[in-house]
């Protein structure tokens, strides 16, 4: 049985992938925070009403098919402080960075602390995975080409479904499938 509860905060994150007419790609992430109860903002003398927007931040990354960032921008429609929109210009260090292994670590190093906005930085990890998912049809088409055996091998054991012992690998790449080990009881009999 669920304990009765009252919502006090609602965060929405919306992530979208686009293929542009110029051949590049974009991912756009929007983070919206609303309080569902009246609350007092810091530096304010009055309560904000329920439903008031605390954050409304959009981040856009433009990148190529190899996931190299070509442009990065942020737009802050609602912020808790008047000075927050100054962080919109903080994404320039991402231009020329590849959304690949180490992306989150690099982002945190380049935009840590006072260099940017916590919520902008928060969106950049999911934006990279959205970019990766957006390009998935191209990767999936290429992975089954004979010359891409290394990509297939790298995919095996990369997640639960792609375990070398499971049916996805058995069906896609039977040569990479391996039987699951047989579980044995304490007395030596198979389960």
C-alpha cells in the first residue's frame, strides 16, 4: 500500500535529436523545474505561487556523424537569479570535443563550479546519449557489414541484452554466442 504523498516539485527533461539540412545533427535538451506548492525564492520578499517556473533551460549541441561538437548554445528562459543567464555563454569550451568515452568527465572539468550552470552541465550527459541513440540506425546498419567484426565483438557483453550468453547475440551473431554456464548445487548435481 502506498503512503499518501503530496508533490512539491516537478522536473521535466525533454531530449530530442534532429538531422539538419546541412548534413550536421543537433540534440536539444530542455529542463523545466516547477514548484507545485508556494515557495520563497532566495533574495525574494514574497512567495512564488504554486506552478511557478524556477528553471527553464534549453541546451543545443550541433555535431557531425563522428559526434564532434561543432557548436553549443544554451538559452535560459527562467532562472532563480537575474544573473544566471550569464552562464548561457559558458559552452564554448565544448566546441571541438567529441561526445565519446570520457565525455562527462571532460564536461565536468571544463565547466565545473562557477564556470557554468549546474543544470546546463546536468543536461550535457543525457544530450550525448541522445545523440548516440539518434545515430544508432547508421551504426546498426554498419555493424553487420563483414569488415566490422571488431564492432560486433565490442557490442557483445556491453549490456544485459547483448550478453554473449543471451538470445539477442545468439540470433544476431551466432558465432559470438556462448552457452550459459550450468549452475551446480552443493552436491554436484545440475540445477
